[in-house]
C-alpha cells in the first residue's frame, strides 16, 4: 500500500522508486502483487505518467489511511515508551498556520529539539477535515469541525478584524459597523469560508442589507492583508494574520469571532497532547462567549 500511495503521489514509477529507495522492478513487482490480491488493476500507464483505474480510485483513500495510520501508530508507541526523536505531523488552514502556529512552533522547537514538526496547510476547513480523515497528520488546528467523530479540544476564540491602510479616514476608529462599509471595496480571498451555501462575506453583508463590492481577488490571506494595507480595499481577517504588517486593524461592532480547536482521529497522547497543551498556554485566547440573556 505504501508503494501504491507513493507512485500516485509522484505520478511516476521511476520517481517513486527513488523516493522509496528500491529498484523499479521491485516496485512494479509489489504493485502487481497488490493488484492480484485485490482482484484487478489499480494503476494504468498514461502518455505522461501514471493514473488510477476506477478500482484504484476506490482503493486509494483506504490505502492512504492505512499507511498513515501505521506511521501514527509507530509515533504513538515511541511517545508512550518515552522515546525521544521522531516527528509530529500537523495540519491547519493557511490563515491559522501563518497567524497562530509560528510562535507555538518556535516554543516547541526550544522545548523538544529532537521532535521535527511537519506542517500541512490547506485552503478551507472542509479540505482540512477531508485530509485529516485520510490520515495526513497526527493533529489538526482549525475552526471546530462539523460532525467530527474524534476528539476535539477547544482552544478559545480569535477575533476577526478589518484591515485598512494606516492613513485611511476610518483607521482611527475603535470599531466599525458593517453598514458603514457598504460603499467600500473589499479584497477577497479564495480561502474564504462558505456559510449556508454562500461565501462568508456575501452572506454576512447580505444580512446587513448590501452586497459587498469586490475590488481584488487573491489566492492567499497573507496577500490579501498586504493588498488591504496598501489601499486596494478592506479585508476581514484574523488579527494574528495581520500582525507585523504596517496597517490599521479595526474591530467590528458587534465583534466577529471564530472558535479555534485542535482535533484528531484518535485520543491525544505523547507529542500531540504536549503540543495541544503548549497551544493552550501560548495563545491565551478568550474562551467561547456565553449566550446573552433574552430580554
């Protein structure tokens, strides 16, 4: 299964053999043995590379999970035995990976210099959850996953702020209401979440009675922040993402917040549990708000 997953990832028997440090003939032999075992062809050679057959497409997610679970099992066993070294695989969405993880990762390296961090970044929470279900990492850090069957540890809430140029007339405000921004242009990001079938900014501005005017579309939240700081439009982003950028960050009234969690497919132990504790100690995020009393 590991050989199959590597061939698919590399899209080449030659490159997969190099990664696995085996001969190409040995690799081909093992793939054929696996195909005999499952009862059909899993791979097909294409003019440029290697592709999956319909049977291979059905088999691959389970093979990926089995291979990665085996790696997680080895790491968990080493941690339980007090063994030093190894690695901790983390997964997160891009905005959290760049805004939340750097100070925690630096502290981790000082405390655990023999445990390598491997960080996987994804565009959306849905993609993050899908990859976690396929075993890509030991631990995920992101918004609370809907319907997740494994352990979920609340980390607190992060505030979403508006990023403006330092010289913008609204930059000195202590807070802004959304209707005040109806005439302004926005910088939008391809990583924007979807709420009730609509992009989040369209959804929340629609509730305020207007459609946002999009001035710029970009791929990454870090680029969106810098565009907003330069005056290309307003962007809504977690405050952590804009830290260190020469810009004005203005809260929204009422505040926009999202819950952050750490989650995994199995009970947390060893390095994963230690990283979660470090997250909780380092971030100092406020806890979830209590519901306001009904008047």
